[in-house]
């Protein structure tokens, strides 16, 4: 490949085409590709590189706490997770319909994992996503309000095709949190999709926000077109804790002696009774005989009359 061609491709920002051009030239020569076939290959190379870079930028902009994928989720751990519903959401049809999704359930059952996995799936499908905890939302608005830039932060929350607000209900929120959240929900209502997770029932939201009217207005709009998913069961995060405890308990047990060894024979001997106990006596004395319910006096041949013991 000539230097002039490489320089021109860089100026046109066709780095994806440039990276694979040498390989494609050899492929075209060895397989006798037509000009049209060759052109199609190098254009596809450029598109693939641009798609990968766009996806990487969107993943970074989404701000996921952790990058999760649905194919890595342990579905067998908790059968209460509605797998069919979640895979239906993974088609991203709800984004085209501007529907919302509310996840309810105790901490650790997989809500945060699943919303981040669905967010990543939406990015794969070409959508823009923003992931924030409820504390991030409140902090963003409070800081920008102090600097006089509320419109700027509001635009950030209105732009993405999918907004994910996690951790609702972890603790009581600061003053004016209800106003900030209501502004976001109201502006996105029937325009863009929003997902929220909560480990507290909906009737507690007024107390959490410190603003019952705002909580009522938020839920009124949010639940209008929302899919509500309730997850119960054990903690997904602690799924390996019980297994580790059992393994440690097994490791702490003393090892048994090998069969046939002297130690094993010692272990198999019956324990001796304490000195002075009935079991510790020789069993041939009078006390031992009485314990069996047998008279210590010898009987005659018929067994009907017993003779006194011979003094000798």
C-alpha cells in the first residue's frame, strides 16, 4: 500500500478501513474478488470499527457501576426471577413504546444486576443509556442548582433513550429530592423510558422523599405505563456465602485414620466406663448379678428353692 493512500485515509478518518486494508488487498488478489466485492469488504471493516467505538463510548457515558450481561446471570439461583419478562425487555421494544419499568424487592436479589444488564443490551441495540443511583440524581441537581445550571443537568437526564435510577429506598433522601425526581419523571413521561429500582414498598416513598405530594405525583405518572417487576428470594450477592461456610466446616473436621492403621484400631475400641461405676465392675459380683435380675443364691436342680451360699 502506498504512503499517499494511507495518509489520505487518515485525513478522511477511515482508520477502520486502513487497519484491514493490507489484509483485504491480499485476499482480493488470492480469491480474485471483483472491485465491487473488494469495496464492500473494506467498507464493512470501517463500519464494524465505528460501531465498536460508538458502543464503547456509550458504555462509558452510561456510567454503569459494573458492566453486566444477561448471559452471565445465574438464573438457577433464584427461580422467582421472571426470566421470560426480562428477556422480553431485552428486545428493547419497551423503549420504542416509551414505557417505564419499576423493580421491587429486598436488597441483593439481583435488581441492580438486571437493570445494568438490560441497559447494556439497549446500548448493543443502538440506544443511549444513563445509569445513576438516586443519590447521584439528587447530588447532580443540588450541585448544579448551587451553580445556577439546573437546565444543563436536566438536559443530561432527558436526553438518553433509557434512564436507569437505582437504589431507591436505601435511606431517607435530602430535602427537595422529591422535587428533583418529579421534574425528571414528569419531563420523560410518555417521551423516553425510565427504569427505577426500590427495596421499599411504594407506600414508603413519601417518607423517603420527605414530600408526600411529590411522591404521589411521581408514582401517578411513572406507574401509568410501567411494567412492575417484583423479585423475592435470597440474596444474589450472598449466593456463595453458604457454600463457603459449609466448605470451611468440612475442612475443620479432623481427618479419619486410614483403615487398618493402628490409630484406626484405637478409634474403633469401645470407650472404657469410669472407675466405680456399675459398668466398671467386673460383672461377676453380687451387684452385677442383681443388675441382671438374677438371685445371687444357688438354686436346686428344679430351680424352685434356692440354697444359702456355701460359707466356704
